[in-house]
C-alpha cells in the first residue's frame, strides 16, 4: 500500500509540474517528484527508474542553483 502511494505521489508531482509557467515551481515539483521516484524505483526493484531519477535530482538542483544565483529568468519565454 505504501509503495503504491509513493508511486502515485511521484507520478502526480511530475505530471503537475508541466502545468505552471514559473520555471522555479516546475523545477521544484520535478525535484520532489524525482525524489519520490527514486524511493519508488528502488523499493520495487526498478533500478533503472531509480538511477535515472537520482541523476535527474542533480539536474534539477543544478538548474535551481543557477536560477537562485540570478543567471536565468524564472519565467518561460513566450515565442513571438
């Protein structure tokens, strides 16, 4: 039961991260979703899911670091 809940939370967070326009919120939702997917992946012995999401955690942290250091705009640019 717990493992399904963790998988649901991970899926839900990654899904809703596609909705906002604020890139900081997108990155945070993806980061938290990836953390849940790491737990879920290793729990159900889906090691490649766990490894992939473990790597994505560092990608999200890197982008959040750049955003908070002011090197990137926090809004997705609209195409003209």
